[in-house]
C-alpha cells in the first residue's frame, strides 16, 4: 500500500500504541486523523503531528461517523488502524469468591468488541466509496 499522501484514521491515538502508530504513519507521509476521547491527549498529539484530532467514543456511531468524515475530507480514506480499547477485570469471580460484576464485563465487551465493530464498519463504508489506486 502507498502510505504517502494517504488519509488514515487512527483510533486510540492520544497515547500508547495509537499514538506510536500515528507518528509512524505521519513519518511515512500519511495524512493522519486522530480519534480518541475528549479527555485524552489527542489534541496535543494532533498538533505535534500536524494532523486532525476528532474527540470521539468508539461506541458512539455519530461521533465515529464524524471522525470518518474528517479523515475523508483530508483525502481519500485508505486505511484505519484501530487501537482504541481498554482493559478490565473479566473474571467470573471477584477476589472474595463472589460473582464478578456483570456491568464491568458488559463495559469491557462494549468498548472492545462493539467499539471495534463500529469503527471498522463505518471506515469500511467510506473506503468502499473511494476510487481505487492504480498499480
């Protein structure tokens, strides 16, 4: 894939793996749109990388659509790197041998599974509408 000049959406880009990925893509000539929570360091990262920051929760369809639209306005969206997600205790028992919290488990599943599906389906829709690259 030709990275130089490509528009790429990176989720979880306010730190960690997402930020490292955004830096690498920018160094390779990509135009990067950084998606992360409003409380993240995404705005600072976007400024550092001359990218665009879109604050969004990956589980929110309208917020992710806005990020995909922002990335698409920078050029044809060619890739998404999904690094958003989070840890959580997902054991079936807590430290006292009692049933673990169903709410905690549901939160982890929603963020990591539903959020991933949401980002990928909306980015795929945008990418499917772009003209293919020759060669």
